[in-house]
C-alpha cells in the first residue's frame, strides 16, 4: 500500500470518527458548559453585537459535513490505489 493511500485512509477514519461524534444528538446534549461571571465587551462598544453578525452553525451540520469529507478521502484513496495496480 502506498503512503498516500495510507495517509488518506487515516484522514478518512479520523474525520469519520469526529463527524460521527458531532452528528449524534446524545453526545451533543450530554455536554454542559457552565460559566460564572460576566462577559466584557470592548470599552469603545456601547451596545451588544448584532445577532445577524454572529450566527452559530449547529454541530450536527458540521458533523454531517465531516462525514461527507471522510467519504471523499476514502474515495480518493480507493481510486488512487486502483490506479496504481
């Protein structure tokens, strides 16, 4: 097996694991981050930041995107391995 195919397979498995963790709801809902204190904004800012500027992307979307990327890594590794034989 070539080094490129091996590296692509390692990247594929890694991104598949990360995507699976982010895509499943049980893992996302089990983590709770608590914070105590106040959040300070810059001194020159008199108002809160606009909500339109900071839109969060849900973790499940990032998880599914990462799973699709892992499928791409596996496909490229398969085609490269097939081409070399």
